[in-house]
């Protein structure tokens, strides 16, 4: 049996390990931390449980597929419920909007709240679906760096409709072309943050992201987002994948230009192929220091990071749900600060995730666990202690105004995670959540491929390579790797 090594046990690393195991490889996963999951981890604090990282779960079929590869019933490992509500939105002037998951309900309610015709909203959502259907099989589910991807009728069909995809405009212009109400424009602009980008820079094709929520749905995993990690980890161990924790890889070993193993504390572990789930930047810098790095790829602008306050709140708020957004009054200024000034804006958009709404065990009785996040720039040496102090004051001021409360008096416990902590915990360069930003029409093509043409037997997965960050895309990166790798009985 051929051997495969996976560096890192983030969600894409575990998924890659499963796909390699399904292809007949003996698989070992080496992880620097004492736990699997990378960003998709959990925190227990004074009777409260928090998901540390990703909080939105959509396209669960990509998780289910991994169980089905082995003939397993996903429900035996992992269960989730579909949400009827996408998000609760709040604006400074007192406007509130509950976004329903059903497109028709969403459009009807949006007409009532924002004065935009239902027919126009439904047409916009339908166009988003067409963009996804036309491009997903090419741009998301296949490698963009192999000739075979482009030599087929499907690709020609997608390219023939390129002017309908809004790749030559940005998301904000696309939304302003469709709608007049600035609040609805802001609501749809926020989807740029799903890949850590600015709506004033990212291509208009990103308007297809709302389709992922409304068509495929948003879900809540029983036990929280961390159960995505743990269910796949249990499947992997059941299938014979071996995990080695607190094992920090020092070097990728090359022999005659081919990847042949890794080094950990002067010990060499040999394999027939390697998959790195580590951020692409430290993979080259730390593990391949003697290999010429792809400078243009690694020099790309980093995606946004996050500043997260984990608050145990000794009160319940019926007006809030699992996902909640409190918008900035000046969205453009917020993104100018993030991407150009590399600092936090004084009036940030605040996202609050409350898993105890669906899983009461995540907080003591009569309390709620608040995951309070604002978008942040990557770590460029800023004074984060000062930024965190000011951000907390600005967040509390906004929440007190919009919820008509004194939120600080209800904070029983607190933990804070900033970009430096994200980088330290997950090796994400500058603490970027999604690797490179998608702030240009060429971003998808400039992402590092899932392989290195000059180093046979070395592959890459995760949020810093194609097709990008977020749980579904990380799982797709593992699928692409699986498609690139031969079965173990074939000499690679």
C-alpha cells in the first residue's frame, strides 16, 4: 500500500486524508496543535461553549459526500437542521429586517422594508443562480491550472457568457445597478466578506454568493460548528487514518526534486506523496526554504482577518437569532480602513453568532453565548491592544444603541481573539481568514494551484489555495486534490 502524509488537520486536511484513504493510501496526518480542526475549533469558558472560528454552515452536501464515499450514513456521525431564517439585520436608524431563507418570502419582506419590487429582487436572485450554475463546475470544482479544464464545451459555454457574469464590474456597482435602497445594497454588499474581500473591489460575479444561502440553505450542526470537525475526524479514524498531534513539521523532504517525506525534530517520515493543508505562505517559507517561491502568487493582497470577542451574556435577547448583523453607517469607509489604512474603523459592522439559540446547552440557563466579530485587517504590526480596547467600546456603544440595553453589565466572561492569535493558532499568514483576498477579477487565477508543477507528489489544500476559503471551498479544494491523485495501485 502506498503511503500519503497530510500536513495539518484543518477541515481540508481531514477531507484530503479521507479522499486519499478512499483511494487506497495508508494515510498519516501530522498536526502542530493538540487538536484537529484548525480554525474550526471550540472554546469552553465558565459554563459557556463557543465555536472559535467559522460560524456559517451551508452546502452540507460536501460534508455528507465524505461519509458516502465509504458507504456510511452521514446521520450516524453528524446531524444538522436547516434554518428558516438567514440573518437578523439592524441599522442605526432603527430599521430591522429578518431575512427569510425562502427566496419568495425574502423578496416579499424586502419589498415591504426597502421599497424594492419583489419581481426585481427575484430576478436578481435568479441571475445569481445562473452565475453559479454557469461557473461553479469550472471555477470551483476543478483546477484552474490544468489545460484539460479549459478544453471542453462546458468551459466554452461559460466563457461565451462572460459579460453576463459581471467580472468587469465590482459587487457594489452590480448591486447599485439593481437596487435603489442603500440598505438593501449594503445587505447584498456584505457577501463580499464571505471571502474576506471588499464589495467595492471584488468582482460582481460574487453576487452569486447569496444563492448559496437561499438555494442550498443555511444549517446549524447539532452540537455546534465544531461537530463538523469532530464527525469527520471520527470517520477518518474509523477508516484507518492515523493522526499525530503536537507534531510540528520542520521541513518537506525532496529527493531528486520529488516530494518524498517530512522532517519532525530531526526524524524523517517517508511517503509516496504529500498534501499540505498549511497556509501556502509558511509552507514555502518554513517547509520549502530552498525552493524558489512563486513570488507573484505569495505577494497577493491578504484577505481580511477578524477581531472576535467571546462573551458569556447573563441575559437572553428574543430579538436576536443564530446570525445577526449590526451595520456600519458608512460601509465604504469601513472597507477603506480595512484594506487601505490597515486599521479598524470607529463604526464597525458587528456580527453576532449565538449558538445557544439552537443549542441551549452552550450557555447556562437564562444566558447566551455571544460570538461577537468585526472585520479586521491582517496583522501588519499594529498596536492590537489599543485597537482591541477601542473596538470593544465602539461595539458596546453600537449594541447599546440598537438593542436599547447596557450590554457591558451582562458580560459575565470574556475571551478575545485577534489576527495575531489567529496567525499563532493556525499559521495563517498575517491572520488572514481566507488566504489571498478576492479584490480583483484575476484573483481566482492567481491563487496558488493545488499542486506544484516543479515538485511531483506535492499537493496543496485549504483556504489559501484554489478555490479559496470558507468551509465549502476548503472541502472542494480537498476534492480537487483527490481528483488529481491516482489510486494507490497506480505508480504516481
